[in-house]
C-alpha cells in the first residue's frame, strides 16, 4: 500500500480539527490489545550487557502480568495479546490483530535506551507530530524492526515518521481517538510517578507505526531506560515488573471508570478474585503509596445524593491540539461549552449541572447523538475531581 497516497486522502477527508473520543462499544470498554514490543529475532534494546534479558523479554514479562491483572479483576473484558511468547511479530500484523478485533484500546509496552547511560525515566507516547529530536530518535529506533520483515519496502512504502506530511495525515486519522489516548497516557504517567516513584518524562507525541495505524485509542509505554544500570536492574527484577504492570493496570482501571462512570471491577463488587498459580497476579503494595481503600462502584440511588455548592458536572466530548473557538458550530450545534488546558492539549466540555442525574442524562443524550464515548466529569471549585470524590461530597 502506498501510504503517501493514503495520507493525501486522509488530509482531504478529515479536515475538521476537533478530536472526538469514540469506541466501537459505547459505554463499556470490552476489549484491550496488549502489545509486547519486539520478540524473536528482534531483541529490541540490549541494555548494558549485565542481564541476559533484553527489551523484548522485559516487555513480554510486564505485558503478561498486566494481562493477568485485567483478567483477574474483570469478567467482562477480553484481553488479546499480539504475542505471549518470544516470537517475532511484524508491526503491520500487530496493528491488523487490533483492527480486526475492533478492540477498544491498544497498549504497546517497550523499554527505552540511550547512548547516555545517565538518561532515565518513563515516557508514554501517543500519535502526533513532533519536532523534538529525542522523540524522533525514539520513534526511529522502535520502527527499525520494519527492516527485519520480508518485502518491507512494499509493505511500508511512504511511511516516514520524520516527514511532516506523513505525521499530519496520521494525526488527523487519529482525531477520533486522540483525546482518550492522551487521557490514558496521562493516567499511566501519574501512576508511574506517584505510586511507583519512577521519574516521569511525561506524555509525548511521536510517529510509531503500531500506534499510527491502530483504529482505537492507543498508547506506547516506555517503562524506563535499560541503558541505565539502576533502571535496568529494576526492570529485570520480579518486583520491578510487578510494580510497573500493576501501575499500568491501575491506570487502565481509572481510564475505564472515567469512560463508564462506574467501577465494575471485582474489587469494587467485593468479590473474591479467582486464585492463581502465579503469585505475581496479586495486586502488590507500592513504595510510598498513600493508604487508600479500593475505589467502589458509584452509588447512583437518588436518595443518597444532594446538591453541593461549587460542585458541578460536565460532559467531556473531545480534545484538540489547537485552541478552538467555543462556538456551537465546532460542537455540532451545542452551546454551554467550556475548556481546560492540559499540557499542550485543550479539553472541551458541554453542559454544567449541579445535579448528577441531570448530568448523566445529558451525557447519554450526547452519546446517542454523536459524541461516542463522551463521559461525565465532576468539578469542585473549578478543579476536576473523580466521580467517586463527587459522590462523597454529595452524601
């Protein structure tokens, strides 16, 4: 396929600048693809040479642990692995698996490397145009596996992550999914930083193949630098892999709650999780973690809620890399528009309700009209809080 031609078509077809969150399944996140980077004849980054495991091995170990967490705590989520053994999978096959499954989420897991052995920290990438040399270098390295594939010139013709025309077209193709991709990426980085105590290098944009051609919210996670001795030791340890997998699981769980408005995990329902022969599937303690109880499902019985001053509910409908005029023609005829800035991105909301149920009713109305996977968010004194926190304030 000629991707220069594909990009030219996309630029014409996807002129609107609004980035609306959509999913094939509506209110429920039912399936997730976990993509363990590299494998087989492609070991990925080698590290310092002090460990036998390479990037491919660490990525697979963390990916399998993440799969176990999701399956353990959710009966209604299907987990599809692009690989669950040490085998070589072509990049285009990884995206085909995800797209054929019409999955709701794609998570690709990798390790970073750098010629400077002091480089450290975690990063989570979403699709986008980047002029930063470091972002382009990482994308170039992760895409280099393409050259190991048969007939790669034909299969990947026109794909150039350093070419603005390529990445602009791909970014436009991902308008539908970028908002949710950024949401998950931000949650992942917060978990790494706040709960596992890892250095966060933030959420970034770059032209990775696997998140460029997946038609769903997609992130690529760099767990840390295995060219850094301390991070390499951590990521090769059982404890380190458990901590990182559980952090990604908690981000996944929070993302799912934000989209669905309720926690339907077994933890919230108070059910005993099934026993496993593998002890690493237990949710581990995390270093320096605050003492918290599991997030329970929202109690939506009307008699338990009351109107609270300075507490309001809005419906998040999209994200844009460019600031849009808060005019109804940009929001399919709707008014009562508000906006927040999150890093380099603008987040857009419709409606303002002091009553949770009116907000929920409005969210469902928007979902039926056009804004697939829009979701309800709460604000207290102008600051976004979780729906669970809003519930506590309302009682």
